[in-house]
C-alpha cells in the first residue's frame, strides 16, 4: 500500500502529504501549506526525518491549486538542492504571475519565491516508482484545480475539490464556478476509490465514492 506521511493543517493552513518512491530516488510533496513560521516548520522536520538515509534524491512539489494556504511553505525546503515545482497550466500561470487568484493580496502576507517549472496536462502521469500517479484536472474551486489519483492504491489526493463529510471548496472566490465543480465531481466519482486525502480536514477510507456523490448533490441543491 502507498505510504503517505501526513502533516495535518490547522486553521487556514492546508494539509500536506509526502510520498517516497520505492527506489528512494524521489520525494513527492503534495501542497506546501503556509510558511514555516506559521506552521512551526513541520514540513521541514518531516522531510529531514524521511530523507535522513537517502542520497541523490529529487523533491517534486505538486500544488493542487494556487490559493495562499497551499503554496507558501517553500521556506521549509531551504537547503535542498534538487527541488522542482509542478502544477496544472492554469495554477502555474496564477502562481508565476502572483495574480489575484492566489489570494495573496486579500490576506496581505507571505511571498512566493519560486516558479512552477513542470506543467501537467490532464491525465498526464507523474514519474514515481511504486505508484501509478495520474494528474486529473478538476476545476471549479479554482480554474486550475488538479488532483492526483494513484490507480494502484485507489487513492485520491483531492486538494480542495472535495472533503470528507461531503464538503467541497468554495466557489465564490476568483475563477470559482459551481457548475464546473459539479462536473469535476462527476468525473472523479467514476474512479475506483478507497482512500481520500483532502486539502483540509480528515482522510476518508470508506465510502469514498458515496462521499463524492453526496458533495455533488449538495452543490446541485
């Protein structure tokens, strides 16, 4: 089974997920959360523990969308030489331009000191030994939302597209769209799913598809 290290977000801060490849040549970090000062550098401490006995490894940071609570924690990666940031095309555009969709101007704090270098188109695979990771574009919360689906473990890393308890991300922020999110949830509900890892709140390991469909119904009301 896919081994997932979870850094649980509190308050505004997002959850962060860390995966280590079977060949120990790659670490995949899914979302960054807020900066280290606001999170007691929890991501940095977790990475130090995981990589203690690893050599010549790459860190890839995949950002599920561009909102401030998911993208500010790059200071946790100071000192690592081989780090690449990745996202969907629209998320990359918003982050690289530091535009209003990131909500940086709304909250007035935090800086982005990196650029998205790797772009994943819809259904493109992430190279990662021991898992079958597919990026699926799932707009609605923002126009650039994307999730990661591991076919082997039937795990969905959903960002703010859907939460345990049949919730989903807001659609009233810049580029949010209720109808588009309903379509995204319908698409994701067609997957074989056993595990849900969302951007906020607890994980879900039973009735994942039912949870997705319930979230869709809530939006349709």
